[in-house]
């Protein structure tokens, strides 16, 4: 008869829960990071559209965003 598996041997319940938790947290982290990157990539479009619509060509207000 084989000894019971260790805590992190890969076949214990704790190891399965740890792997599932890490996978879930990785999905959440990746999703949040992707949304943040999309916002950062879309932000210049919004700024320049506002400038074009208002007729403002002054870039000094961008110092606040940097």
C-alpha cells in the first residue's frame, strides 16, 4: 500500500485547490490588466477627439495627464 500523498505532491486536495486558486487569480489578473491596457490605448483617441471638436490645438493641458 502506498503512503498518502504529501500536501503539495500534486494529487492531494490542497494541491488541487491551490492550483485552481492560482489559475483563477491569474485569469482575474489578466482580465484586469487587459482592460487597463485597453483604456490606456484608447485614452489618446478621446483626448485628440475632444481637441478636434473644441478646436483647441494647445497641448499644454496634457502635462496634467503625464
